[in-house]
C-alpha cells in the first residue's frame, strides 16, 4: 500500500507465495537446501506479501470501525407544543442540542411519534448544525411527543 514499488511481489512467476521446504544437509545422505538468491528472495517475497496483506487489512478494519461508530447514534425524547392551537400559526419549533458534536452536517434524524395524536401533520427537521438542529410539526395538534434517532455525521 502506501504507493511503494514492490519489485519482488511476484518472485516465483505464479503471483502467490510458495513456501520452500527447507532440508538439513546430512553428509552423504541428503543435500541441504541452498541458501542462495532464489530462496532468500522467495522469503523476502513472502514477508513482503504478508506485510502488504496486513497493511490492507488494517485499512479495511479502520474503515469498518469508522462505519460502525457512525451507525451508533443517540436517541432524544422531546415534546413539541403548539401554543397557537392551529396549523396556520403553528409555533411548535424547538431547537435540539446533540450530546456529541458531529464532524459534518451529514447526519440523519428520524422522528417517531411516541403517543398517538391526531392532526400531527409532517415532522420537519431543519437548520442542522454540528451541535444541534431544529424540529417542528405542521399539524394543529396541541402537543406531540417524539423520539428522535440521530445517526451519522461521523460523531467524534
């Protein structure tokens, strides 16, 4: 990885590491495996291949770790109240603070209405910042209890 040139990556011409079965020299019975350029380069190729694999897997694990930490989020319970009492003058907007600042605005807020209420309308999340956002509903209900699921934004 790291853009390095790997001149002995393919030392055996097959594209993969093939271990050498080393033999001891026993005088008069068997010849030992020579310690020569070919065998030493084969060792270097194997060590280098293992190192490259370890570097690659380290990067993969780092990437997966970032993705997993990004999945975990926070759950915020909030009650929005419409003191105006009608949809046209709905003043239910509320600013919500995040417990952990995000690194970007690229986070998702999913709203769940906790208690069944008529005339909620739409739940709108807007004005996202790294430390919070605003939420409101568009209907004429007097109040709405929400559970807000915040995920993403590479929480630090």
